[in-house]
C-alpha cells in the first residue's frame, strides 16, 4: 500500500527529461533544459568568482574544479536516472 497515492488512482506515465546521446545525455523536455541551464549558470558563476581572485590560470583551475566537477557529475546522475532506457 502506498501512502501517497490512493488505491484507485492510476499511475502516471514516466516522463523522460533526457535521452541518451552517445556517452552523454541531451535534454528531452523543459525540465531537462532548465536543469542544464541551472548547472551552466552555477558553473559560470563559480568561474567568475574564482577567477576574480586568482593570480594565474592554475589558481583558477584549482579553484573551479571542486565545484564544476561535482555539478557535472550530479547533472549526469540525474540525466541517467530520468533518461529513456
């Protein structure tokens, strides 16, 4: 018995946010596009904030890496869970 759904209610069809495209996923719906745009906006914001205080290219790369890589991994994970199989 599911507490959140009534017994007589029919389950909704799954909505796919992403579609496999080689090794990566491409957005397939408005939700997917919004998620990609939010991730890109976050990465640009991090780059600008880190680059403002960096003294070299290496400082920028070391400062951006801990934020951009987990954001890309999280986006890839969400895409893999909401993609067509």
